[in-house]
């Protein structure tokens, strides 16, 4: 799947936002305004001014709606969810070049809240994935007890884990040790 740099960044922001959500043993990592500020800084979100508790609540709502897009059973449902996000964000595509970046498109309206900024850019990035017929690339880690989201951009759609160095490696080591134990107990 070929995507441009801006779409990749927006998809990465969506995944990072989803992965702040609580799940099982994983605590919520988007609880305070300081957490929200850290998210915006970590993802280099432009034009973020002062953040408030209402911004936090709004971004948490966007996070929940992105989660429903990832969990959607069919493309039509995912498209309806994305359409709602983008429409409510007041999407206003504009060409811009700032902070050393060449020309690119911002989908959020000038002066938009952080929630609308994330919903517009992330929603449009997800729309491009759906339009390309690639919704199955929106995934959750297959490792037991790991709820993390990721977008499989591998050429052959073979990625199964959020991070091959942690979840994938941990499972491969566990499988190897299980085989070793089994062969040690098998009469030869």
C-alpha cells in the first residue's frame, strides 16, 4: 500500500492515540491534561495552544470513535464512523508548508481544537485506507494480553504483532521453550 508521508504521520498519530486507552492490565495513559500535552508533543501536532480538561474529554471521545473504526465488522460501518468524525471536525482541506515541511494538506480548519485536528487528519487518513480497500490492515496485536493497535503496512500483509521486538519475540521465545520442554519429556 502506497501512502504519502502526511497520511503515514496521521495514521501513526491514530495508533498512538488508540494505544493510550486502558485495556486489561494496561492503564489509561490519557488521564490528565499533561498526558494530552505529551501526546501532542510526541506526535508533533502543529498549532496546539493551551489545553484544558474539555480538550482532554474531547480527544478521549475521538479515541473511542477511532477504536470503533478499528473494530468495525465491515467497510460500510467503518466508512460511516469515519464520515461522522470528519464531518463533525469541520474538515477544511488547505495546502500548507510550515516548520520546514514541503507542501502538504491539513484537513482541519484553522484554529481547530486538538480533538477536531486529530479527528480531521486521522479520519482522512483512515478514509484513504478504506478507499484503497485496505481496511484489513487496521489491526490489533495477536499476542495474548496485548491490546495494542497497529497498521500493517507490510507488503504482504503478514504483520501480526504491534512490535516484533517485544510481542513477536516474546511469543517466539515462549514457543521455542515449550518445544524444548516437550522434546526433553518425549521418550527417545
